[in-house]
């Protein structure tokens, strides 16, 4: 804040001169600029994005990157570099050392950015093009974070009090229930694994499957409690956990992180992380909006801009559609191109039933099988997941349905085999956009279980990363073409946009056209989108 008028003027001219700026850590640097009242540059790119596309497992430290990709440490001869990195008051460091460090840091960032872009271009033209898309997404998401999304704080406070009261009531009822069954221990903590172990030993109740903590001790996580079936004590602990999680993970963070502007309006400014996952999916933090529970209570707290309305655009069954075209399975492609609910049509094929005879539970079972198999899960794992959702199925029944699925859609099984073979042969996978997953860890994974776990994780890379890159391109197109309104949030396979009520119809048309545009990387397929409109999320 204590920048002199002369330096501030020079910095403003540099930031506004139209030249593209290269940042080492763009989000942090932009936050610092805004913090001292300086403008954001009109055009900028981020070194971290390019590094992530070259290899998502690379460290982002300048010294390590320069040493690995340029063969030298730019800071070898800089006096007392550690002091510059750790000290709070630069007044204690000789000015010439500060100048020298900053100059070398700047030069190394530029050289590394150029070097990384050259590597992208040599790797593939597609990857270089993807870099342009992700760099734009980086700028768009930073703008989304800066402007934020309006929050109905009075309703949030009421909702928080309501849930805190629910937790208290449930804890009292739980304590009373324990006394009734003769388990009356002072200061019992239902969150403690050792105390829960003692309780269920007393009740002579154990999960159908043993779950353990990282240290190998018995765990009474949510899955373990679900594995106890209809046991009333286990069900009450699950309810307590859900209520407590809603308070601690969603409602309180929203209240704590809401920011009030000069007009008295409160908003949330979540931090989007473009390089947060190796699949290219955006993650968010402070608060994490990606994992907000479904339902109206919490999501209705978010509001569009004044005089505007929410438009949510969500890709329909994106992952199963992507896997159909990547695997080139003719039977699955025929189902998709016939129109309708993909999972329902697959269920009709697997259960050998006519149209209109499939139940909701049968559809849910098929959806769990289709997605589970594409994420590397086996029949046992899929069965456990369904049982935890209180769907009454047998392990043998799921194994039989999995076999029927692979018989009906043999191209999917062949595709899974090809992905594993490619991973083991090349130690790398590449999606249609050129995004790569480094699998060199397989070279040193001697343990059979470890290798199997890595391959299961790699199986969903093409599906997830392709979906993420399709959404990223659509985000850029909407940002460029939407004449009124603005992007508010991005949520896995969906976008939330605030659009003026007077511009609603053309706004919806623009969003739909951008998201349903043909995808050249996936046979020019158009992926359908569902649109919903409302005054709250």
C-alpha cells in the first residue's frame, strides 16, 4: 500500500500497455496487485499452466524447473537468497541483492515459459492449442473469483442456526438412546474411532466389511456404518455425521468467507484452481463449491446479479457419451444417437426388458455399473457402493450384470484392454486434446496391487480429461460470445451464468450453441446440454 506515486504510475503504465505479461504464479501475483490497488493486466499468461500441461507432476519451484529444463540454477550466485525468500521486511536486505534477485527471477520465468511452450509445440500441435484454451480459462476463472457470486447472508445465518440446532437435538437423542441400551459412558465422542469401536463391541455389531485408517486401525467411516445395514445406532451416527458435515464443511465456511462490498452486498469469491488435478478438471477452494450437497436449501443461498437470473447449463450424461465415441462401440453409439435417456436404454438392453418396464432402481444399478467400470471398479466394489445406498442387490447379481454389459458392449471391454496396454507400453496416456498423463511411476511399481491401482486410476483419464477440456473450450466460447451477463461458476460438467432477464432468450441460445458446438477432437460429435433457469441456484 505504501508504493510511491512515481512507482505506482510506472507500474500502471506497464500493466496497461497491451503487452502480454508472463506470471510465475498468476493467481497469487494478481491477488497482490489487487491488494495494493493496481490494475490487472489486459493480457497475461501463467508459467504454472504450461508446466502442468507438460507434466502435471512437475514441481513448480523456479530453481527445480530451471535445473531440470535449462541445466542451470539461476540463483547459484545470488547472495543470501534464502533471506530474500523468508524475510518479512526487505528493508533489512541490501537493495542491490533485492534488485539482482528480482531481475534473475524475472528472466528465469520468461526463459522457462518460452522453453515450456517450445516443448508443448514439439510434443504436439494439439497440446499447444490446448495451452491457449487453458490460459484463457485461467484468466476467466480469475475474473469469476474476483467478481464473486452474491450470497443471501440473512438466510444463511438462519439456515446455520437451524442445522446447529438439529445437530444438538440429535446428539441429545443419541445420548438418551445409548443410556436405554445400557451403554452409559461419560463424555462419549461419536466422532472417535476407538470409542465407536468400544460401542459396537459392546453391541456385538460389526460391519460386513472391515475398513481401516491409514495406520491400520479399525475405521468407522461412513462406508463402514453403511455396511452395518439397518442397525439403528449406525444409522443415527450417519445422520449425525451428515448434519455435522453440512455445518462444518459448508454453512460455517460460507459465513466466514463471505465478503461485503461498499454497497452492503455479500458475495463468495471461491478460488478456482486450473492446475489442481491431473485430469484437467477445475477444483475450487475457500470455499469449495464443487462439492456442495445437492438440494435446494444450501444452493438457494446463491443469487444472480441484481436484475438478472441464473442459467445453468449441464452436459447430459457426458462421460458415458465420451466413452462411447472413444471406444467406437457401435452398439453404445447407436443407443446414444437414438436419443433419450442413455442409462435407461442401456438398462433395457441388459435387463432384456421392453420400453417403459425399467424401474428407477434398475436404472440406478446400470448407471453405477457403467460409471464404475469406466473408473476401474470391479463387480465387488460396485456391489458395495450400491449396498451402501441401500439398494438391495446381490454380489452374484452384479457380477452377472457386468458380464451382460460387456457382452452387449464388447467394444468397451476392448477399449479398457487397449488403455491398460498403452499405459504399460508407453508409460503415458494422451487424450484427444493432447493432454497427457505421466505414468512413469509404473516403472518402479513392483507391487502387483500398486500397479493394479495405478492402472485402475489411469482407466478414467481419457474420459474425465476429455470432458474437462470440452467444458474448458465451451467456457472460453461463452465468455467471448455472451453479449450480456457473466459466468459465475463452473461445476464439473456444468456452468452457471448470470443473465439479464431482458436478454434471457438470446443468452440461453448463445450458451447452448457454444456448449453444443461440434468437438473436432471427438469425431465432430455434438454433446447435448440441459438448460435450467431460476432466481436462485
